[in-house]
């Protein structure tokens, strides 16, 4: 009888151990499933927030565009008048006179206002009808032709890499070139802030790669600079109109906003990733042959 009891107890313990192991396996499986579901849910929430943020930003740009167009047209005529009258004074007075110096300052500040007005008018643009199929190499080449002398003067090492498999784009070339010029200008400023002189790490990389998004052909144009990066707490604001991290009188805070608007008009996306003190990466995602 004692042997039977021991055997039964051993069998019960083995059965209990087996059930415990099965339960642990079930808990692990369920935990894994829950973690996977949480990860997917977090991804969906992040994407939804990004889409909502993008929608709000776009609606703000549209509203600002309508306001900017009216304000810019009202400012344009009087500011041109001020510049012209100041030029008359410059021509009238002798060199090194106080009057000529003041008039020259008026022209300089007037030109700055006129430049801001031109930028404001970029918000009110309509979708251009003169889009065409172009090679991204040509657009980059044109942008670099305008900036390469400055890049060389700043002693910035420039690296350009374009995949051979990259297809053509259906875009308004001048607008895309304007975006590239804005991004190059921002990268130059950032690199000069971190490295006022020549440095082995003073680097701007421009790369173009073929990609797919939702099974549709896209192109990624990537700008990576080794500048000071974007300050903490500023990242979500940098594409807002009139927000700038540059000192007063240097930046208007319109470059990235206008660039964002242009890329959005081309059914694309402009993304920015940065690590403070180390780098900034700007990625332009453009659909291929998107005739809208």
C-alpha cells in the first residue's frame, strides 16, 4: 500500500509539473502575443499622430498662404517705393556722407523686407502646370552649380551618391531645386557654426536612393550633415512658419516651411532626424512619375 501511495504521489507530482510547464508555455506565448500587439498598436498610434500632425501643419500652411498673399501684395508696392526713393538719395549725396550712409542702410533693410515678401508669396503658389519628367541628377547638378563655390569656400567636404537604378521624376524642377538649395544652405550654416575653420569632420553628404512605399515606387533624397544637430525640444517646431534657430536678422524661418509645402504639393514627405551635437539628416520622399 505504501509503495502504491508513493507511486501515485510521484505520478501526481509529475502530472502537476507537466501542467505547470504547459501553463508557463501558455503564459509565455500569450505574453509574446500581447507584446507584439502592443508594439503594433504603438506603431499605429505613432503613425496616426504623424498623419494628424501633417494634416494640421498642411492646413496651417494653406491658411497662412492665403493670408501671406494678401499681406505680401500690400507690402510689395510701398517697399519698392522706399527702395527707389532711397536709391535716389544715394545717387544724390557724396560718398562717405551721413545722408548717403543712411540711404544705403534703407536700401539694405528694404531689400531684406522684399526678400521676406518674396518668401511669403511662395506660400500662395498654385500647383504648377509645367511639371515635366526630369532626371534628379540634373536638378542636383543645377543646385550644386549655384552653391559649390560657397561650399568650397567654407571648406566643407561634399559627397554625392546617386543610385544608378533611380528613375526619373515628374515634378516642377525649379521648385525641387529651391528645396535642395534651402537644405544645402541650412547644412552650410550648421557646419560653419560647429566648424568655423577647416575640419576633417566638416561633411555634407547627399545621396539618392530608389525605394518603395506602400508598394509604390518612391525616391529618397537624403541630406546628412555633421553639424551641431537640432536642439532638444525644438524638433517639432522647426518646420513651423517663422520659427528659426538662427540669430535675428539671419533667418526668416520660412525656408523649411516652404520646402515642406513644395514637397507636399508633389505628394511627397519631408522628414528630419537629428541628434544634438552630432548630425542632422533630412530625407525627401518623392513619388516617381506622380502626375497630379
